[in-house]
């Protein structure tokens, strides 16, 4: 089976450090060697919205897993709120 594991896109980078996709890595460690696997992180892609369709068309996965994470950046030096004050 062909499996594509994809980190969720966090938007345009604002200078904050990238967060390692730990959950995705746990899944990948269980699948690796048993199935054809590709992990893809749009946060390190040059143009993720154009690259994702190409990645999907190229490998033609049977299953796509998307890792979702919280919306906070966990970067305490640059706090931002998504709620009106």
C-alpha cells in the first residue's frame, strides 16, 4: 500500500522556528518497511500549494494521513492571539 503522511500547513513563516512533526514521525516509524511511505512537510516547501498536487499525482497514494496540530506556535518570545481582546 502507498501511504502519504503530510504535516499540516502552518501558513507563511514569520521567522519562528519550525516545529518537528513528532506525531507524524511516530506514525511513520510504525509504517516504514511494511508499506511504501512518503512523508511530506509543506512548511519546508518552496510553494506548498503547488507542490502538494504534484506530490499526490506523482506517488498516487492509497491512503493520505494529515497531521493536525494546535494553532499556537509554542514560541513564547513572540506571542500572538487569535481571539479578540
